[in-house]
C-alpha cells in the first residue's frame, strides 16, 4: 500500500504544480519588471498578480503562463513520490516493530526524515 500512497503523493504534487505554476510565472514577471540593468524590463507593465495573469494571457496566450511547467511537474512528481513513499514505508516499518504511528513525535520524526531524504535525492542533481 506504500506504493499506492507514493503514487498519490506524486500525482498530488503534479496537480499542485499545474495549479500554482501560472502564479509563479506572474510572480517572476512582477519581480523582474523595473530593472535598470536590462532595458527590456525598465518599464512597469504589470500592476499585480491578477493583472499580470490577464495581460500575459491576452497578449501572449494562456499557454505562455505554463511555459516550463513540464520540468516543474516532473520535479514535483519525483519529489512527491519519494516523499510519500519513504514516509509510508517507514511508518509501516515502525508499526511492524510494535510501534504506534498514533504517537505524534514519531510521526513528526518520520515526516521530517522522509522530507529531508526526498529533498536530498530529488533536488541534489
């Protein structure tokens, strides 16, 4: 059952990335405008997140809000699958040895370890 949970974790990561990616694109556009080092970005074109989303989608098309989402989704699929897979495998291992996953400090420790290990594996390269 740890495998199914890992797959759900990866799918949830991909879904979350797909929903939040346009907002990241908007944030980056807002951050780079007004720079004095690059003349292409000296003017203030965008007034806020939703203004940026609307303007970019009307001028460049909705697809431009998702430029680069494939790589971000792949990263989240890998990271989410690893994180949930490690978490539920360790939790199962703990329960088989007579431990209780109802004990909050153990669950927190397993979550911290699985998050850290999946980050090292998923983002080290």
